[in-house]
C-alpha cells in the first residue's frame, strides 16, 4: 500500500515535471521563433565572412590523396587536370613574350616605318608605353569582372586575339597617331591576359602551394621574355639573309605578322586547354578601383605593407626601363656604328636584352630561395641595392656594346626579376585576410604608376641623355633600400628574438609551433567573429 502510494506520488510528480518541461519547451520554441530573425542575420553574417576563405580552408586539408600533384611541385584544385595547368603556364609564357617583343622591336617601326629622328624616339617610345599602361590600368578591373561572369577561358582567348590583331597591324601604321591606335588595340588584349594570370592560378592551385606555383609562373614568364627578345627579334635579320633583296620594312612586317599569328595559335590552345566556366570558382567583387585603392591605402598603415607597395612601384618600373629604353639605347648606338644596318642593329639589341632577360629568368629561382630563407624585408633591401648598383653602372656607360655595359645589363635583368619576386612575396606575407583583395589590387595599381612614371618621365629625358631613365630608377632603388633598412631595423627591434640574435635578425625563421598557433587563431576568428574583436 505504501509502495503503491509512493508510486502514485512519483507518477504525479513526473506528470507535473513533464507539464513544466513541456511549458519550458513551448517557451523556448516561442523564444526561438521570436529570436529567429536575429539568429538568421548572425548566421548570414558568419556565412558571408566564411565564403571568402572557404576555398582556402578546403584546400588546407591534410588528405594528400584528394589532390593531383603537378611534377611533384604543387597540388591542383579538385577537377583541374594537367592539361589545364599546362595551358595556364603556356598562357603566361606567351603573354610576357608578346609584352616584351612589342617594346624591344618598337625602334625599327619608329625609325624605319615612321622615320622619327633619333632625338625624338625616346619620347615616342615613352608615350606609347604610357598609353599602353594607362589602358591596362583602366580596363583590367572590367576584364576581371567579365571573367567572373563568362569565364576565365573566354577572356583569356579574347585577350590573345586582340594581341594578335594589334601585332599584325602595328608595322603597317603610316603615322604616329595610327601607331598609338594600334598600340591601344594591343593594350586591350594585354590587359585581359595580364588580369587572367593570377586569377587562373588562384582557380587551379590550392592555397598553400600558390607560392611555388607563382615561381613556376614567373619562370614561364621569363622564358617568354627570352623568346621575345632573343629569338623573335633576330627574325628580320634572318629573313634578309635568306631572301634576296628583301627590305628591312618587309622583314619587320613579316616578323610582326608571324608573332601575331603565334598569338592566334595561343588563343586556340587556351580555348581547348583551360577549364570551362562551370568548373571555375568565381570571385565576384562589385568594387571599383577607387574603393580598392582606399581600402588598400588604409591597410598600408602597417610599415612593412607600405614598404611592399613601394617595392611594387619599383619592380614594375624596372620592367619598363629594362624592356623599352635598354633596347632602344643599344639599337641607336649599334645603328650609328654599323653603317646604318637596321636589321643588324635590332639583332644586337635583341642579343644583349635577351641575355639580360635570361639572367633574370634563372635569378628568379635564386630570389625565391632568398625570400624563403631570409627575412623578406632584408631580402628586398638586398635585391633593391643590387638594382641600384646595376643602374648606376649602366647609366654612366658611354658604349652600350662594351663588356661593362653588358655586365650592368645582366645585373639589371637579375634585379628586375628579383624585385618582382620579393615584392610579390612581401605583399602576400603582409596582406590582412579581410583586405587581401584590396591590398593586391592597390599593389597592382602601384606597379602601374611605376610604369607610367618610368615611361613618361624617362621618355621625355631619354633623348637628352640616354642614361637618365636608369639614373632615375637607380636613385629610387637607393631610396627604397634606405626606407627598407629603416623599416627592417624598426620592426626587428620590436620583435622578440631568440637566443641566436643573428638568426632571428636576418633569417625568416618561423617554428612549426608558431605556424600552428597562428593558423588556429585564424580559423577561430573565422568560426567566431566575436573572438577577433
């Protein structure tokens, strides 16, 4: 009886507890319904923050069997074939080949087709390069947005076709105004191809291996520069030697047409080699260049990042100096000493420029190792100082065909690629995740400004003194080295160093424990944005 009453009492208590629990559940459900808009808003905010880094998180998985490996050098994103990645590297090879060729072959068009006097060729070359880079600066963002909508492959192919059209009609211009118009056609294609280089790389290679892939991309670009300056530039002289009574004008026109045809072949290869739109991850950003610049400048409050912007300015300016004015100086001097043989002068210009580009091609690998082994600010200082030395040695030379000039040109070729590698590595290291796109965009804009200044200012004064563009960027490289040294000492003095002061001061040494802690903090900040605040 007592047991029965106890059971009955327990049943009543259980019923009461169930009723209370059901009431609590109803209250929680009602509360959840009332709080649902806030919860959804928070979830949407977290999803938006996670979308920009979702690809990177997926690529950081440790299951190596999920990815194909290209030549045991880097891993490919799922769905990317060997044909796709080879086509992307071929696109880099051909793009840079055409960029370099039109600059180093330009003197023969100015002096032979348009009969521009020698004391005006520097200004003309500078104006052409200025117009070319201005178009690239304006339309690159539009090409990027277009590639998000129709696919990288189609923009890349359109760019190659426009480059081919520009190259074919370029030697047939009968006035300087028409030559600028043809150069603008080329520039439209150049903007499309240059904007696709990094976009395709980001689509095809997993995040943690993009540094290695960038090195291969740079090596491919260097090979294209060698082809454009060392091989294609010798074709006019070759045609004159094998075809009787073949004028230099016709030889130059045939060379440009064949190079343009190579661009059309490249467009076909890219069309069948690159992925279709449905396989590409789009990165649509509805931000214009002004917003990108503002965000990039705001992020540049960090001393090292602002230094990276300055190094990008010098690196791209170096490329304009090395391709436009170096070849023009050699061509003019060779023409004045060989009895006016323009094909031979162009061949000599191509030989020296090509060897300098070849030195830069192989030095890119050394620069990459330096940026990995040394503190990257210190590596940039070292490479900028090398460029400063080469520019001053070359600018005061009186004979562009001398051994001293040749050595200085090779030093400049090494410094050019070295600055590109070091500046890219430095800006990649210092880019904050939340502004990575803006930092990269503003970094590219700084490089474009460097080319604009090198082309316009260098071209205006080149005709008065051939060494002026080289002195200008030699001085700027010296300023950058001094700026970098100040930033280097300032940042290193604030950094906690290990028991080995030399190692911690100059080497880019980060322990695996530090990397794991840094990665965990980064993932925590993504999963819970409140922790980052």
